[in-house]
C-alpha cells in the first residue's frame, strides 16, 4: 500500500485513490449495475456503478462524516 495515499483519523487508516473518474455513465455501466443488483444480488447502496451525481453526493457525505471531522 502506498503511504502517499494513506492517512489516519480516529484510529482508522484510510487509503485514498480516485478510480473510474474517466469512465462514462453509459449503457455498459448501466448494464453492469443491473447485473450486479438484479442477478448477483449486490447491495444497491454500496456499488460504485451508479449515476455520477448520486456517486458524488455519496462520496461527499462519506468524506464529511468519516474523514474530515
């Protein structure tokens, strides 16, 4: 694990990396989400294959609640 992307907050170690920011929210990503939720039974709330605005809101909320405070 790269130490450049790690930090500790309240006895937790976070590893930060930006992934998927160059991928488009297109038919293939929508199909990925459908497959993971409806066929594989994955939790809709925790998938990264979600609409970009929803992902941004979820990411911002996580950062505020768990990292920045």
